[in-house]
């Protein structure tokens, strides 16, 4: 876990403040350039990645090699699940069993307006059987992005000053827990507030996000300013997870008559991997702001199930930032 500082937002946002955001673009990273045979091109790309991770915690990934049809197919499959599956069928996946590998729910209140489905994507893949096209399209996208994830781990290891395999080994990523979180904002074309999802961080190594309509996501900068995030067509938004100390973000629903489908995959360490701040990123006194524990214990530290993949950064914190 890398220790940095980030701002904590106030809790008394007005309606105007919720909508207001700075006109600033997050960085765009060319994935292919991170592995270019041209040393200058590769060095420049790695420098851009370092800046994006340190100052934003988010970046748009382009030239990643995943075909547009695979991305579009996954999003259409998710839309088909939400729109074609009956409530009775979906309700089989409501929260109840702590060992569940699929979880569905719908929320419609002032702090959250969405229908969501979460499922275990790795190390084993679990998915509702219907509609069949949904399962196939999601599995294909997840399989292809896995290779991209491993490549990003190698690149991020280099910008941290380590060998390429550092993060892969530290998190045991090949056996890591990946959870796909799919959302429809707002649920059933109705909304009881501006927020689709309140400000939060996410656990894991990184979170990858695609969506079928631009807009809605905002991130909080180190300076305490919200930024509107815009994702170019067929780009993939990458967010640092809690294990690299992520930035706070939130989702706005805006015009509740406009449906938005998103797919975020939370890519985490192996559940039994012990994760703690490393000595390279501690101060001279060796003090640490976070306690170490297995990833499984971290996911359940706030009383949630593993499949819910909820942040427990406050439960892990030892020293105030």
C-alpha cells in the first residue's frame, strides 16, 4: 500500500455544490506506448502515467487493444440483464448469504439512486445464466481486460522504482479477487435526489470502468475541488484502488430520464494475501498510517461481505492524514 494524502469532502453539500465542478481534464494514457520498443516514447508514457497516478488517481486508457465490439457487447449485455430479467429472477440474488458470489439490489433514496449487480469475475467466473448473451459478452470483456490489468501492474511497478513483477507478486494478482460491479443509473427511470452514488473510495489494486453514456462521474482533487470526468468513446477509465490509496469520487444522476449503464471491475489482491504499507514508502521513523491485514479481512472489516467490495480505509487507518 502506498501512502499519500487526499482531501476529505464536507458532508453538507448543497444541491448547487453537488453539480458544480472544475473544468479540468484528467490525463489520457496510451497503453501501447507503455511497452513501446522506442525508449523515448516508452519513457514519456511512463512519466505521464506517474503524473496521472500521483496527482489524479484516475486516467483514461486508450490504445489498449480491446476491440470496440467487445466493449459495446459487454455494455449491451448488461443493459439486457437489467431490462429483460424479471424482478422475481433478480431477487434471487439479493443480499443474504455471506458466501454469495452474485449480488443484486436496487436503491432509490437521497444518497443513492441505482440498480446494481455485482458478481465474482476472478479467480472463478460467476454470472446469472440469463440472458445468455450477457454472460458471454461479459466474460469476453473480462478475459481481455485481464491482460491489460497485468500490463498496467508491470508499468506501475516501474514508476514506483521496482522490477516489473513487483506489484504482481506483492498482490498475487494472478490469483486476485476481481469483482464486476454493474450499474443502471437511475433505477427504473426515477430518482430521489442528485446522487447516483455518494462520495467514496474503492478497495483493490485498480478499478476499470466503461459506460455507455459520457458524464456523471466526478473525482475530488488534492485541493478539494471536484472535477467532471469525461471518458472518450471506447476508452477505459482507470482508477487507483485503496491498496494504492485512491481518490474520493461520486456519481451524479443528472437528468433522471437518461439511462446510463456502467461496468466497473474492482481488481484486487488474492484474498489471503497480507497487504500492508511497504518500508519503501514509510517516513524515516518507520511510522505507517495504515494497519496490515489480509485482503479478505480488509473487505470484511466494516461488517460487509466480500462480494460487496466496500472500502474499509477508515478501519485500516492508524495515523490521521
